[in-house]
């Protein structure tokens, strides 16, 4: 997750950080910022200043929001491999 963020330009990182902060401050948050995607996973939806769309998948763990995986959205549906990565990291937390 951290490496993905570091690979984005500063304006994109700032936009994602702002949305994560909004979610953390006002949790639980609904649409259009955040939506549940099942099994305890949530999706933060960020429109980037570069006209791209980012998604950060997170879960609630011990009363903390934990960012599990982030990606640039390229299709309407969330790619299966991105969901699988987030679910794998979620399971690792719960061990």
C-alpha cells in the first residue's frame, strides 16, 4: 500500500489522504465517499485531480480503520485480484 502511494504524484497523494482523513474523522461514512463491498471491507472512492479515480480498500480492526490495498480504477467493476489482495491482508490482520 505504501509503495503504491509513493508512486503517485503529490496532488494525487494529497487527495487520497484527504479522503482517508474524512472517513476516519466521520466514521461510519456513506456514499459518495465510502461504500461497503462485503465481508467487512469498505471502499474509499477518490476522484484525483489528474482525472483518474483511485480506490482504497480498508477494514475496521480493533476500532481502527486499516488501509489494506489501493489502486487506480480503470474499469467499472473492482478487479478480482485487487479484492483478493485486500481480503488476504484482512485475514493476516485477524490472525
